[in-house]
């Protein structure tokens, strides 16, 4: 019990440091919630792997992802946010309104928080090829909507057979010269409507039973070697961009059996709010959004989560207030 009395207690714990986490921190700090952000293993989130961000409002000349995240961190810190390098590895969430939640940092230190904002994001799934990993940010991308514009009037390829892949392929087809679409099986998993959109788009070259054998290029993507997984036949094509659309994995493992999530592991929030099924715990960004997955939408929900947390704190008495009242 003596150890628990020494445990650090904070008003607002923010787990994750992407656009959602830092925006939540900016709003929480301005509301005098003294937020503490734990950055996780990828400080800045997925945007740190993006070379150029052209679609975030307020940057008429664009900005590179890592710089943008540094500036968001600096803005959060200007209002009093404490940013800590570390990873939350376990949580014990109270189901009581006004209850105190516990979180473990790096499997060592426990802290207490009156509110928690989860902004742990989702990690894009990649093929795992060394050449693919080496050229991430040099022509290999997991977001056509984010990066497709840079390949206007060029030849590109996309990997995947689901609705997201089909949607991104047709998006790319509107701005690129040619889109080669690689589907691992002999049919797409996408809905019939999305399949029809792909097959009726003239500049999409649909390849079934086809996988990536190698991404070609030294500094940037210059081509692609494909292999037919039925015949073993290989073919090389010239492309400047490769888009991987085989899904995302939300970073929610530590919340299993405590927070409600869908079959894919995305946290479920109530209505138009960021509230989870646990009082005082809120979710923002890609960890609860599998549809849009944009920096601007993540930032928007980060704002919402901070406002939800502020309103929650206003309705519950803090442990200190309860002590003084008694």
C-alpha cells in the first residue's frame, strides 16, 4: 500500500504522439489539465515516415512529416504539456465514474490517471520485403490518398484485393497514367460494386495470382518485378510508385478484454464522441478510425477527445476534492 501512495497521479494521460495525441495535448494543456504524453515506440506516428505532407491545411507550400510532428510537439509543450519518451505496456482501467486508471510505463513504473486519451494509431501492414522497407518514403507508400498526388501522370502499382485497395486503385487511376493492381488470389475480396469500379476503369491493369517479387531501385522506386504464384513466371515493369493496401493493424493489444473493439481490433467509440465503454477513457485518431485515416481527421478527433475529457473531469470530483470535502 505504501508503494501505491507514492504512485504519480496525473489528470490526463495521453498515450501516443501522432497528430491525434499532440492535438489532444494542445487542447488539454490549454484547459489546465496538465497532460502527460507518452510517445510510444514511434514518436510522431506514421507521419514520420512521410516525406511530404501537402494536404494538411495551413501549409501552402507543404511540409515534410517529421518536421510537422516536431512543430506539433513544440506547440503542445508551449502550453505546458509534458512529453515523455516511453511506452505504455499495460493498463488497469477502472469501470467506476470518477475512478482512477493505472498505466505501466516500459514494464517498470506504474502511474495513475484520472483520464486517458488513447492515440496509439494503427500500423500499416507491409509485405516484409527488404527492398520494400528500404524504399519506404522513396516511392513505397501505404496511403494513396496521402501520397498519390506526387505520382501524377506516372505509372504506379498497388498491392491488395480488398475494398481499400480497390478504392485507392480507382483514386490513383484518376491522376496517374497507369495503375497495375496486384491481387494475390484468383479473385478480389472487395465488394462487387468496388470490383466493378476497378474492372471498368481502363487504365487499371488488373493482375490476379500475382505478387511482388522485388521492388527495383536504389534511392527511389524505379520498377517492380512481379511473379505469378501459379506459374512462377516473373515480369518486370517500370513504375515510380508502389502502394501497399493490404490493411492496417490498430495498436490496441494492451486494451483487450477491457475496452470494446470491433473484430479487427479498432476501439469502438460512442456516437459522435470519443468516449469508450470505460468512463474517463477516450479514443482518438486511427486507433478508432478505419475509414478516413488522415492526419487532419486524426487531429480533429484529438481535439474532440480533449474536450470530452475536460467535460468528464468537470462532472466528477477529484480524489483531492473528495478528501477535502470529508
